[in-house]
């Protein structure tokens, strides 16, 4: 039971040797205007479920200088932000589908699995069924999730 309570929470991916995850994150990060942030896995031991979350954002400037003239990008920014955000959502879903720690019910017999080889209150080291390594740090929250 102590290991279940240590496993429960939000884990930030700090290292992986999983080639598909690295490839997808690199591809997302190389897209113009896309800023890929942290990758998390949230484990809810009471529901026996886990899901992945990739933080990403759009970096569209308000204006751009071309040949000394300032071009206002505000109308363009409003026009393309929603479709780009939708594309990022699709990319996140794709990453969740390909990554070995894909969002799935823990008890599902068809799900991919990970073996946690080390676990304490702040560090988790796991391997997937192909031997790829995942190193995760537990995120410590100062406030209750429902708080400020």
C-alpha cells in the first residue's frame, strides 16, 4: 500500500530512451510557432488509471517587421490559433497513443505495460515492455488542486 501512495500523483518526464516519444516530441518542437513544454503522466491509484499530458503552446507574435515595415499579425493570430490548437490536440492524442505509458486503465489486458524499477516519494524509474527507460520526478503542489 505504501508504494501505491508513492505512485499516486503527477509525474514529470525528465528523461526517456523511448525512440517514438523522442521522435514525436522533436517533431512537435520543430514546428514553427509551436512551443513544446513539459510531458506529464498523471496516476490516479484510487481509479487505477493513468493518462499523459503534453504541455504545448502557440507562440505567434503580435507584429513582425519585414523590410523595415511593421506588419500587424493580430488578425492572423485570431484566425489561426483555434485550428493550430486543434492540431496540437491531435498531436497530443497521437503521442498518447504511441507512447508506452499511453492513457489506459491499469487493469486492461490489452494495454501496454511499464515496470517500475525504482520508486520513492519524488523519483520514479520505469521500463516499458521493450526496455526503454523513463525517469520521472513527482510534481509537488503547494496548493490544493481546487485552490488558487
